[in-house]
């Protein structure tokens, strides 16, 4: 994270073997060059198996000896998850691994032959040339607790997305077969509403059961807040329903299957969130992060999962760039374009920071005061969304200080900063 492009270029010397690899699911292609871009061997094809990776390592070793090289650097595009196996293998073998931006590869592949052709033999050369020019990044492969935390957050995201699809299917089903359901229940995930969906899913069953049976059934799972008045409203809604009347037998089976999936995902989500909390509380600094009013365990866990070992950063601005919250502008000559955030880097980290900022400016006194100051100051007042982005960056700096300096969060210190800004604005 701390390398400048000059340092990247200088790290590749005449004793360095530069290898570009085009990654695929089963077969990889590699080409080797010296620091001036002169190719040293024919295209090497190897499989994504233990034998194939060992052959690739042996090929590098032979080229190093034949060309008097003392070290190697392997560059590749982060193509989905296909590079993980080779990446971990190279790390275990002590071979330096770097990543190049696929966008850079796409834009620079015409430099050699003035052709937009893309193939497995051409791309490794383009990748290697980008590495020679220092246009690469150092990949971070989480280890230990940080790896576990990232996996559990990936699991939570996947389950949450599946759960959202299932919830949408329930609403779609109700819109077709019993649209008046929402006149009685504001939320179909309430206890009484769920019992109704499982026991009396269609208007015909509600009418057949009657008010008394419905109340008795509800009270098996809900001790209060249900009664004959709501049951009467449900029966009346069922009698006047405009829902579809055909195919009800299979429609009920469809809803039953949807609800089984709903129960499964809810159970999985609960288990994953318990694991997430257990792992997050083992990470240094998380307990301090939770002392900020409005910051919960989900925010802290997501932040640490994306950032990983924070000691690899020398300044919080690097984390802002990782989140894509750094400012960029499009200006040329007399034209001054709009300044926006880059939106590069890890989108989940950026999303996490923005989502937590909404409750913070609503319920946290310090952030609420800062937000009010930034949006109402006389000089250069910010729009609400601009202020939220600025506060996201401030929260990153606070997190960084809490973790690296091992200090407690101080609302008083932040409020003093607000007072200073207000006095400065008044002056």
C-alpha cells in the first residue's frame, strides 16, 4: 500500500525476471521478460492443478538460472476467484505476486500490434509490460482471523441477498392471491402474520376457519397484541378479496416451499451473525469502535473484514482510497470539471461507511453537530450527501486512531473540534 510508482519501477532490476500470466479457470498462459521488456522464452501453458503449478515454478527456476536472474515477479489480472489458487501457491513458495488492473490491460493491449485482438497468448505480454512500468498493485491476502472474518461477511452478504429474493417472492405471491392481506398486517414478517401465511394462506381458508379458530391459532404462537377485532378484519378482507381464484392448490404448495426457504435462510443468517460477532470481538480495536454511539457489531465486523490488518496502512487516507472515497476531478486548461469520489476499491467498505453514517447523523450528538455545521456554514456550505461523504472519511480516521493508538473514543474531543470549526467560521 505504501509503494510509489517510482519505487515499484526501481524494484525491478536487471536481475529480475518479470512473468505475466493470463488467468483462466483450468489453463493459464505465462510469458517471461527481462526488465527492458525483451522476451526470454516461449509461451508457457500450465494447468490449474498441483502438478501444473509445480511445473510453472520449475519453469521460472530454469529461466532464472539460464538468464542470471536472482528473483522473479509474477503479474496477473484478478480474474474473479480463479487467481486465488495460483496466488496462494506463489505466496507459499516465496515468489513475489502483483496484480494489474484489467482496465489497464484492455486499454494498453494495442500498443504492440495496433490491434484490439485479445487472446491467451497476447495478454500475458501486456500484463508483464505493465508490471515493468510499475503499473501494478500489491495484493493483500488476509490471514488468520481476518481471513475468517472476510469469509463470514461474504456468507452473510450471500444469505442476505437470497433472503431478500425470498421476501420479494412472498410479497409477489400475496399481491396475486390475497392483496388485502396488507390491509390487516402492516408487516408480513410479524408473528401473527407468519402464522396466518402458514395456516390460512388463501381467503377461502380464512373464511372457513372463522374468527374464533383464527384467534385460537394465533394465540398458540403470540401471547398478546392479537384478538377478535383483527381476526374480524382479516375475515372481512378475505370475503372481499380480489385475489386470483384459479390454481389455488398448487399456489399453496408454492407458498409453503417459499416459507421453508425463508425459515432456512433466517436460521442460517442467525448462525452466521453469531459467528461474525464472535470473530469480530477477537480483532484488536473492535471493542473501542463499539463505544461510538450508532456503531454496531455489523459495521465494525464489515470494516475489519474489508480493511484487514490495519498495520499495513501508514495513514487513514489510504483506507479512504481503498473504500473509493478519495476525491477525483476532471479538469483541463480553463475547464474545471466536477469533483466526485472515485468509487474505486472495495465497494462493500464504501457501502458500510455510508450506511452507518445515516443513523450516526440522526442519533449521535457529535456527528449530528458536525453534519449541521458542514451543511449550514457561511463559507462553502456542503450539500447533505457531500457532508455524509466527508463524515465517512472522518469516521475512517477515528477508527484508524482507535485501533492503531489503542485509545478510547472521546466524544468531548470531537465536540471541541466542532466548537473550533464554528469559531473559525464565525471569524
